[in-house]
């Protein structure tokens, strides 16, 4: 155990401004078994070394997390970050301020999200632009869904990783049918986000979201869910108009690729 302690103590000493610095004594007290598992797993060790070198670089953090994440790392992060606060993930600098569009679809029926959708446009290059993104919404009970999200990640080592995230989706409140609440635990972190439906039809849903990992760590983005992997020219024209009205630059959105997808 001494060697494990020394290794993580070395991570805490990495001279990076505003780094995610682990409290090794807290980890030993509360998360020793998860700490040992991480030390003995190469991906978990690489992830810890990677994220403690990122400082407040959000892109760097998520490249590390998505490249090396596995169940051992998830359990370790849940223990040291969520359960016992032995390590804090520093918020991005400059801080993210959410710019929520005020006009939201008022007649959206959450039951209409059932089935599989593809993300065909995305605003945030960190969160929204992975290739081969498909989300299947499964109804758990009235007004409550599980969103099973699959996507591909170009990992740091040059390989492609197939990732899955599961969210719980509900309406934010009964008086605002066009505002949804997504909740999940991703890589050990509790994540909550507010999704606003800006426009929708039978075959697409245009959304904006604002989420948080902690009291001072926010993120935002916007995606278009589609029943197919492409959009018609008439739909694109409409979405551009809706985006402009919402203060969003639709021409800057990415277009994820669906070539060579494993689904």
C-alpha cells in the first residue's frame, strides 16, 4: 500500500496551475480499495495522470476521461470526487456562463421522444460532436425515460473507443413541457442538465442545454436529434431560422459523421 500512496502523492505534486489535486490522505481513509484497484489498472492510472495535468483546460479533461475511462476509474472517481470530496475537478477558465434561449416550445409532448434518434448537428465541440451518436429513449413510466446514448471517441492513443452514457429524463416541471431534466452519473460525477426544446417535428428535435457538474462548473451546448442521419434542405432552413431567433449561430454547428458506425 505504501507504493500506491507514494504514486498518488506524486500526482498531487504535479506543478500544474489550478490542477485537479487529489487529497491522498482522504483517499487512503475513505477509498483505499478503489485506490488500489486504480493503481493496478493501466487505464485508470493513465486517466489520473492525464487529468491532473490539465489544469482548467476543459477539452484536455474530457479527452483524458473519454480516452481512459472504464468501470474501475468510474468507481474510483465516484468515491474520491462525489462521495468523499477527496478531489475537486477545477471549473473551466474563463467560467462558462449559460445563455438560455427564452423562447421554448410550449406544446412538446415528452412521450414523443420514444425510440432511437441520431445527433446530426452540435454546438459544443467538447460534448456534441462525437461521431456515430445515437440515443434510444426507453419509457420507464409515465413522464420518465432512460436515454441510452452511444457514441465514438477518438482516443489519445489513436484508437476509437465506443462509449455509452445512460441519463434519466423527465420534464422539468408540469407547467413547462418544452423543458426537460437530464440526470446521470458520468465517470463518477453527478451531472444534471436542463434541456430546452426550441423546435420539433415528427422527425427532429432541436434543443439547447445547460448543465452542471458542481456548484461552479457549468457547461452548455445544443444539438439536433433526428430520426435519420441526415436533414432535408427545408428542415435545415427552418432550423437556421429558429437558431438565429434564439441567438445561436447554426452555421458554426458541427456535423457528426455516421460512416463506419458499429450499430
